[in-house]
């Protein structure tokens, strides 16, 4: 079997994985959450929480006493909840997840214990669907990428194909 035949076979075998998650030519998006940055200082986080839960209009009842995400000793989680709720309600833009550079979007599910953070995929027509009190262990379908294709396949597929095409072309030309 020639090198070109092997390449074409590998290309054909890779296509189902690279096309998975596409609909009408658009690649499906990953779930995103807006969380507090690890290097943000507590005072800046508290100021951002105060704004998000006040003028920002975030639903902060889950991080208040008695709520499923209440933890007075964990300002990172408290801020992350407020930031994420604001982010989901305000268009999922980078600006909606900035909070004076104390927050950033992530594809890692911050849910833990009884505290389940809604993700970007839970936003439908500007409203957040789903419960915020479902128990989550951070494992399983709520937090895993179960698409059947590894992220590496999607990330590296086209650069590898392009590189192989150049190598094959160079071999054909005789460079």
C-alpha cells in the first residue's frame, strides 16, 4: 500500500470524528462557565460579587445562607457562582465574564457536591433552564465531554491533514 493510499485511508477514518458535532456546517460548542480566576485577590472578588449580586442582577440566592452553593469560607466558589449567573444572563460574551479581570470563561465544570452550576448550553432564548440544586460529583455526563471524539482529534485534525498534503505534494513533485 503506497503512502498516498495510507494517507487517504487515515483521512477517511478521521472524518466521522471531525464531523461529529456539526450541524449545517457549524461545529457544536462546548459548555462554558464563567469562574473566578485563581490569582484574583479576595477584596477584588468581594467587590465584584457585590456588583454582580446588586446592580448586575445576578441571582445570588444559591450562594446565600441555606443555599446549595453557600460556603462563607470559599470566596472563589461564591464569586464563580455570581459571575457565572451574570455571564449566562448577559450574552455569554467575554465582557460579561471579565469583572475587572477577576473572572474568565472555562470549559471545566465548577459544579461540586449539591452546587450545580448551569452552563452555556442551558441558556435558551435568554433564559436559564434546569435546576441548580441537582447533586453533581464532578464526574459523569454533567461534566464530561462524551462526544466520542477526543479534543485532540478536533484540535489537531486540520493541521495534520494540511501537513500531510504538503509532504505528499512535495513527494509527487520530487522536491
